[in-house]
């Protein structure tokens, strides 16, 4: 049996394939199911991004997680899970006139 070689794209073509996760860095990317669940709680994507990034900064600076964690969880996964489980809540400040 002869196997056909995959045709190579021209050099000026940029591939849009997503990078494969690095097995040496577990939890380095957010899991999409966690993002979807958290977006049901915090509907504004910009607010969700800010909540997660602020909590990731706190976790990376030494704050303890508010949930039980697994070694495979990255800081963003921990932050998203904390939002999903109601450990972190977004409270809108009333606008002052």
C-alpha cells in the first residue's frame, strides 16, 4: 500500500489551525466549557474578562483559591470555577449623579 503525502501549502499561506496545548503546561489555557458556564452568570464578556484577569493576578500573587483545586487546573480555570460556584460575585456599583 502506498500512502499519499499531504500537499504542502505555499510559503506565503498562514495556517489558522489552533495551537495544540503543551502537555508540559497543564491548565495553561482556559477550558471553553468553564467560560460558557461563567458567561451565563456574568453576561457581559468584558466584565467577565476583567473579573477573571483580576482574580488570576490575585492567585498568581499568592492568594489562596476559594475552591478545592486539582494540579491540572490553571489560574484562569480556578477563577472561572470560583465564579461558577458563586465564590466570587460581580456587584454593580450604583452610578452617582
